[in-house]
């Protein structure tokens, strides 16, 4: 499995509700259009600021969504990127992203996952 994570920020002046609505009704569809033949999962995790336990203040989040894409392997990721880099796809995606994101703040990462087996950890405590 090969995974890419994006930390994405909504464009200035856009409300959280409008951002989520646009992402799920428009941008997600564009993503699915290009990912469907290459990726095995496409997930958006919308972030809500957690209030400070002392002050109760919820501070504006640095990012609004964690976007995750799983590919079966690196070859599938590279094949998908070749399609995404085509002039037609790149133009369509960039035009839509301008309506949604503060693109200068978006960050992308490759992820190597390691999951703890908590059931096993609980058994070792017994």
C-alpha cells in the first residue's frame, strides 16, 4: 500500500460550511474522476478546532481537511500522477482548487503507517 496525505486550507473569506459543501459536492467528484482507475481509497477528514480546555477558546485551525489517498503501490501512484499532470486534468483541477483552497498553504506527504495492536498490549498487561 502506498499512501499520500494532504493538509488543505480553505481559501480566505470562505466559511467552513461552504468549504465542506463545495468539497463534497464538486471537488470530490473531480478527484474521483481521476483517481478511480488508480487509487483504492480516497478519504476527506474535515477538522473542527478543539477548544482549549482552560480558556474554552477554539482557535482557527491551520488546516481544514486531511485528505488521504491510498494506492495499491507506487506504480499506481506514478501512473495516476501522469494522468493528473496532463494539461487537461491539471487545468481542471487548478481551476477548481482556486475556488476552494488557499493553495499556497496546502502541504502533501507520503505516509508510512505503523499501527499498534492495542488488544495485544492489553493482554500483556494482564
